[in-house]
C-alpha cells in the first residue's frame, strides 16, 4: 500500500466515523448498499454533515462560547478546499479528501457542489423563505445530495436516457421529500432555537391541521415520484434507497396524524423495532410504489 493509499484509507475511516457519530438511521441504510457504493455514499454524507455543523452546529456554538470562528468564513474556506482537492486529488482535511476521491470517481462537479454550499450559506442569514428561495434551498440542500448519490450508483453502468431521466427525477424527489419531512419534524428547533421558518408563508406557531395536511400531501407527491425509480436503480442500491423511502413515508404518515400544535413540541420518530421490520420487508423484495 502506498502512502497516498494509506492516507485515503484513513480519510474514509474518518468519513465513516462521522456517520456513526451523527446518524444511526443513515448508517443502517448505508449498510444495505452494495460494498462498491457504501464508502462513496459515506464520503458524501460526511462532507454534508461537516458543512451543516459549520452553519448550524458546533461552529456556531463555538462562536457563542467566545471562540473566534466565523461560520461565514469557515463555510467559504470549506468550499474552496473542496474545489482545490478535486484538482489536486489531495487535501489536508481528511473529510474533504474522502469526498474528493468519490467526486472524481463519480463525476460530481461544481454544478452539484456549488448549489449545496450556496444553500448552506443561506442558513447563516435567511430566516424566512418565499416560494422561489424555498425551491432553491431544497434543490441545493437536498436534491443535489440525491443526485450525487445517483452519480455513485451509475459508475460503470449503461442505462437508456429515459431510465436516467426517471432515476434523476426520483433522486431529486426523494431528496426533497427527506428535507421537507425534516422541516416538519424540526419545527420547534428551527423556529425556537434558530429563528427560522422554511415553508413559505408559514408561521410555525400558527400551524393548523389544514396546513399540516397540505404539506404532508406535497411530500407524498414527491415520494410517489421517487418510488417510480427504485426498481430501475442498480440492484446494489435498491435495498438502501427503498428502506430510506419507506422510513420517510412512515414518518410523513405519523406527522399526518399528529395534531399541529404537538408538532411544535414533539419531534416525531419511527420506533427502532419498526425500522427493523422495514428493513426485513425490503430485504425480501417489498418496495414502495
């Protein structure tokens, strides 16, 4: 093993550790991927998680605690380091190095990376969205992640243009559904803790059951589009994507029967035992439609 190979291995172990630390559910879904996809998706998620920490988590907390970190500068520097590492095929930042390896192998370029960082920066200053900025935010923060993962799934594959179009629409729709569900789950934290309201024209404190139903119906439309692509995906990706789809369908269904006022005080989650049931169903060939 060369020095670069050893360094890259260490960087990918660091990326996997990020998943383990921050998301057991995502880690479970990734474990259902074929081995050839698993590490690549972990590398993508790790960079996304670090960027999110810069604008929402640890960097902001460090600043509030009297540290000299400026999240706006930090997110700019992180983006620049990603572009440098794509060219150099090396970074002193282990997470960026792992992401760059995946990006170069899968053909992930600035057309997907820049919208992601633009959305991350938006969280530093924008607290309310209109329809246009909401759609831009959803694209950059969620849809492009789905498209990055699809790039990984299509490495070495040969699909027809219509199938690629179906999978592309599905990847975007699934990413959008994930993000919208998370917005509904995190109403209290986003509004109370961060002063944000993502859904256009919605005052979270005045959420009604009727508005909840409208948002749930919109998410169901996204999930329906996403479901059309699952059986077209390479076999090694179907189980993981199918499991993630079912998880968020169940979350959306739980939100649909939760009183609007309770959504402001309770974060809806799927019980662990039911997650096991979902995984088993997908393993035995049941996919959402």
